[in-house]
């Protein structure tokens, strides 16, 4: 007698068992759950070796990861805290200048100046944005967009921090591999730490603040304090990206406040899929190399770039990551009836 077979979704029983207690029964299920994560980690760690003979593209990897941090920052603030921040360049500039000050002026080594600049810069950014926290929607977005422009004009007008020439002499990384893996490892750590954080109690409260801040306030929780925590975490990511770029180019100047550091991360989140965190990385990994490839077309590259962005928004408005997640969970296998 022939054995009857039917198709069954791979994640059918696994989803039920892993919703709350994370019970697994076989190595196949472990691989199914861990496969995408392993692929992401292995792929990122292998990138410097893939482009071993292309030093230019190894630099692009570094910038790509820096933009990925900024995209993570925007995605977290917009989709988990409810604050749309158009001033990602503000975080980058503050982190870069603090790294230069600590390294050049105070003589701190690179492995001290970068983390210190990240924490101090995040505190400074949070303090500057503190008066804006009662604002929401387009009002908060417009105010945050003004901060990088404001600090650029202050530095130019007062001729401080090197003025338009910037601060030179920032210490470089010891070698190319340290340069690559310093940012790659930090991106992975921030990604998985934030994925864990948004599912913890504090992360759930932040989501509640985004959805209905009046209910959170009525329960006795300080909405302002939760927003401060959210802004500080987002600032940490952006300030580290700025500090890293300053050491990467051995220079900190007003170009760290450039509009690119605000716009490209937003486009990366739109393309990758908002609210997924991983989608922010995917969007940055697409947009930054694409921008470099299109440089060969000169000014016409803006037309191609806009056409590609429009196509993604119109035909895949949900984002690449959400589409891939849905397809991944729809895999089927033949089982006995």
C-alpha cells in the first residue's frame, strides 16, 4: 500500500512551541530558527575576506556598517518609541567631534576615545533633545532636522573645533582588519541587543508610549523618562558611528553633519522594512554599495537612484525584510499522513 503524503508548513508545530517557552525537539528545528541569524553573522564576518583584493570596497563595507547603525537608530526611534528623528547627522557629528577632542586634545587612545565619545556624545544629544520630547510627529521631526544645521553654522561662525578645516590628527586604526571588524562586531552586538531589549519589559513600555502615551501616563509611568531612555539608546548608535568615521578618516569636520547621514538611513529603513531592525541593516547594505556603483554615471546617478527608491516604495512598500520573513515561514515539506 502506498504511503499517503501531504504538504505541511515547516514552522507549523514549531511556532506553537516557541511562542513563549522556546521548546525545540530536533537539530532540524534549531537550524530552522538559527539559520537566518547564522547566515547574517557569517556573511558579515566574511565580507573583509571576500573583498581582500579590493581595498576600496573594504572601505565601503566600513561606511555601509556605519550607515547601518544610523538606520538602526532611526528604526528604533520611529517604530518603537514613536519619535521620527530626521537629525541622524546630529548624532554622527557630535560623536565624531567628541572622539576627535578626546583623542587629539586629551590624548586618549583610540579604544578609550571611541566608547567614551559614544557615551558622552549620547548624553549630550539627549540633553539637547530634552526640550523637544513633548513634541510628536512632524514637529519633532522638523526640530531634529535643524540641530545638525545649527551646529554646522555655530562651528563656522565662531571658528571653533577647527572651523571649516575640521580637526586633524585623529588616530587611525592599527590595521585594516581591526578597522573592518571593529564596526562589524559592534553592528551585530547592537542589533541582537536591541532585538532582545524591545521584547523586554522596558521595550514593551516604549512600544506602549508610541501607541498610547496617555494610557502609560495614567498607569503611573513617566512618559518623558521612557522617551529619554529611547533617545539615549538611539544616540548611542549614531554617536558610535560618528566616532568610528572620525577615526576611519583621521579627521572630524562639519561634513559629519551632512544631510546624507540623515536621509540615507531613512531610505534604508523604508527599503528594508520598518519595525524589524534587521530590515534597517538590509536597506543600508543595499543603498550604500548601490550609491558607490552609480558614481560611474555622474550626475545621472541621482535619476537612477530615485527611480530605484520609487520602485521599492511602490512595489514593495512593506520592505524587503517583512517580505523575506513571510516567504521563509511559508516553506513547506512533505510529511506522512
